[in-house]
């Protein structure tokens, strides 16, 4: 190392790393692994399991509605931490409850609060309230998986992007990056 | 479905939401996995881990008092951990990149974003079963090799002493 960047392309940096290969640590027994692999790759199993998830939709929808109530209460007392927690629960459950638009809107609210918080700013009440109202309406709608629900989710996503672009997110590094679900 | 149930396979679900726990249990039952244990946070999960030594862990990220990241670190690094190599699938609604990277750096094997689909969960499990990853121990990290794919065109930066040489496995 003669004054060069130790991590420049083509150059080795001396870090001691021990690599432990499969087979030298406990893994699934071969017979189990083969059987499990067959079952996991069996389209019939996947179809059966997908039906199981679909059968739970009504139960999960009730759970989402309970979280919507807690979300509204958290907003009423201006507890932004609790707002995030409830929105997070909703985005986790809504997709499996057949409430895709609700999940997207809740995800947008989580994204907004997360990035704002990491930037050391306070969330705008109007942005939070707009999301809250949209989540409540979508979750209570008979058929929220309509173009209207998606349109609202799209519009709110644009609003979040606009608001986040107005704050200095450069200090938060990759805070604004999200992976695709 | 073919063959008998996986009588001796044990799976631990760590999830604070009772509905999601039930959903995951039902999905495992669809695979004929009957020995399923449940915990609502990382602290309770670690006690079950010591007693039951599961073959696979499905964990949420956000839980109190011990979240999925801290639990994963405990599994990988604690002297009390019965199997630091146990595969861990983190299933979470968090899609923020920094949280995904935290999970990876804690030592999770696979990451799955909610909503759960049978197809996505089974693909992750198949990956674990069919292509078990090498583990890496280095300063501050023990867990599955975070370099999942060998990129032939990659020119660096090189960070390991054995980079660009024949890897020595023990």
C-alpha cells in the first residue's frame, strides 16, 4: 500500500475472512432436502397454499380495520411514532387481506415518516392526514381494488415524492431508497 | 403432495402479529411441516431456539422488546446459540433499503417483503434447501456469504485476503 486507495479496483485489502462451505456445517439431511425441494416446487402445493392465504382474507381485513382505528387514535393524539407503527402493521397485512391499495397508501405513509425522521425533520400534518383519510376510506370500501384506489395511491405517492424532494435527503444517504416488494 | 409429513423438521416463527403468525403456520402446514413453534418477539424466540433447536426460522423485523435484527445477531454470534448456521428468513413489511441492508448485515439468509405469497415464500425456502450458502466469519460479521453471486466481470474493490485466489474452504 503506497498511498493508494486500499479499495481501489484490482487491489486487495487485507481482511481476514474465513469461508465455511456447505457440508462442513449442519444443513438439511439430503433425503429431507430432496423431498422438501420436490414439495416446494410442486405447483399443486403452491396452488393449495395460495388458497389458504385467500381463505384468510376476511380475517385479515378485520385485523386491518382494527389497526386503522388505532392509526386514527395515534394521529388524534399526534403520536407520530404510533402512527408509523400502525401504518406499518397495515402495510404488512393489507396485501394479504385483499386491500392492495390500502397497503400501498400505508407504505407511502411509512416511507414519508421514515425519510423525514431520518432527515431530522418533522412530518407535515396535512400529508399525514391525507394518507390517514385515504387509508380509512380504502380499507372500508367494499371493493377497494379499483382504479380509484390505485389512483389515490398514485397521487399520494407523487405528493410524498414532492415533499421529500423539498427536504435535504442527501444527508440521509440511501434513506429514500426502497426495494420492490 | 407426495410422501409422509416432515415429522422431524422443526420451524420457528417469530412474529408479533397473531394473524401473520397464523398465516405462516398454515403455509407450513400446507408443506406438511407439523413441528412449528411460535414466539412473539426475539427474546422469547431465543429461549425456544435453545430448547427446540429448529431447522429453519421465519422472523419478522419489528418486534418489542427484541426485534428481528437483534435476534438474528444473537442466533449468529451468541455462545448460547445451539446452531449459528440455522437458515433465517426475514419476512417484513419494511422495504426501506437501509433496513434490508441491516438485516443482511445481521446475518439473515433470505429477505421476503410482505405481502406474503405462497410462491415467493416457497421460492425462498427452495433456495435455502437446494443451494445452501457458504458462511463467512470476519471482523464484526458471521453469517451467510453476502456475495451471493460470482460476478465474472467484477473488477473490485477487493476486500478479502483470499479475493482473486483459490478460495480455501475449511
